[in-house]
């Protein structure tokens, strides 16, 4: 009975013909508007060439020299530490955790968990993090998220400096564009008094989806930013279409999108498959789950993720810790659940958005998700600069605790690849 019923779900080939008719119709306004934004930056080949040139370290250094020349010394210092092998190796880290028996364990490298921290807001936080890793023989994470105002970061030189620093580390990172739904795009919504207006998603209404696309292409071609957060079903589709044209952007779905069940994930991944390239790749390289999901949700989704050929393409990004304030009920700590799933679900990123709750609860200024929306000038003038840096360092420490726990259980991690070989 169920087999017969399931056959009713088969999609006839003529449905694809009807979709193609819309995508290829030169008179369709939605497609004309999309292509007009892309054309501002050139052909896909020209756009990718601009990206590659902007991402070259020597070109990033030239931009930094004009905007924040004092950062050059720190970037050269990072390269020196990398080149002389100042960091603990993965093998030595395992021996640090397990002693001599580490050499006898076959670690599950096929299921290595990426160590991730959010949010890396300011370039000056990088050196203290790296110095601690060298001194304490700990790990620099392999992935970072930034949620700072992009224009502010561009103007003060932090943006190109962070791009350069993370390339030196070999770490991946994701930027959050300014067209992120809380930018006044909905003129009828404000703060907490209108919070129910955001329940359907923070939104990219009307022309703002195209503005997101335009902003992404600007930073892609001018600063080599390849990865951006994606919050909205419309901008997700635009990302798929842009990649299908041949532009090598990538994105991750943000936790703010609220993906909280396998059916939601299937909907997104079906569209990713439909608009994937002939080599099977998709720009969807990160899927940040809602905080409410459990391990079973990831296990069910992993099954069809693999069937669609996306196991090595789409990373599951899962919050292990969260900021103490303004996002979840505390205490929130998913480390034990990660250990349970990390031996059989591949391509997971363990995201640390806060210190462990046992640490954050003791801070006079605990981590707060609302800090991401503050201006740098206001942070400095308020005297909170050191507080926010401490919050960031706490997140890196929480990430290290997760790597330690994984290692204790014979599981693998991905830290900054160029530092921890």
C-alpha cells in the first residue's frame, strides 16, 4: 500500500519543461531583474577573474596598506608562525589528550568535525587567539563566522585583513552581508514591539533580495569574499541561480532561517539538486540548523543528503554553545549530543557561539547575540572592547573543549589546516 502511494509522488518530466520555460523566458521580469544585477559585474568568467585577483594575498595587502597599515606586521607574524610550524600538530594534540595510546587508535577521520567559532568581529582579536594557541598548545578553529556591519569593516580595513589572515590559516569563513533583513528593509517593523512581524523569517522584502545579490557580488569581486550567510528563501534561490550561471559563490543557510526538521531540509536540498552544476556541486555548502533540532533530525537528513550526492558538499552546522543572552534558554550545551552523532554522520561543523554555560554564567559581561549589531565606535566608547574580546576568547576555549572531548572518544576534528598539520 505504502509503495503504491509513494509512486504518486513521482514528478513528470513535463514539470521540468514548465520550470525551464520560466527560467529561460526573456520576458519574465523576475529573471530580467536577476540578470541585470549580474550584468553590472560582467560575464561569469569576468566576475570570477575579479574575485581571484581580489583574493590574492598581495592584492589584499595593498588594500590593507592603504586603510590599516599597522595590520601588516600582524599578518607577516602569522605567516612566520605558520612557516616555522609553531603550532601543535594533530598527532601531538591527540597524544596530549590520550597519551601514548593515541598512536594505537584509528581515529574516524572520514567523520571529522569542523571546529567553528562565531563571531569573529574584529581583526585585532586574531593575534591574541593565535598567541594563546601557541603558548598553551591548543587549537585555532578551522572555521569562523563574522556578523559585523560590512561597510564599517570595509572602511576600517578589518575586512581585507580578516580575509588575508584566514587564508594564511587555511580556515574557512562566512561573512554576513548588510542586507540581512534587520536593515530596515521592512518599513513596518522595528524592535521588540513588532517582534511578531519577524515570525515568518526576518525577510528580504520587495527589491531587497536583489540588493543582497548586488552586495554579495560587490564583496565577491572587490575583496574576494566567497561565502555569505543566507537568510531568505528568495536569496537562497538567487544564490542557486548565480552559481548555475557559473559564478563560484558559496553560501550557508543561517540559523535565523529556522530550518528545524527533515522536511524543510529536503525542500531546500531538492532545489539545490535541481539547480546544481553538471559536476554535482552546489553553492549550498553550509546548512545551519535551528537550535531546536535533535540528532535524529540530522540522521534522517543525512540519508537523503547522501542520496542526492551532497554528503561532501553540504556541511551540517550545529550550535554546540550559544551566547548567554538574547537567543536561547540557558544552560545550553550540546557537546554530549555531538559525541553521540559524530561517529556516523559525516561533514558536521560544531559551532560555538558562546562560552560554555559554566563559564558565561560567571562573567560580569557574558556573551550576548545583540552585540553583533553594535557599531565599533560605540563598543569602544562604552568601554566594552575588552569584554567582547574576552567573550570571543571564551568561545575559542569552548571550541577547544569540544575538540578535546571528540579526541577522548576516538573522533576527529578539523582545526586551522595550515597551522595544525
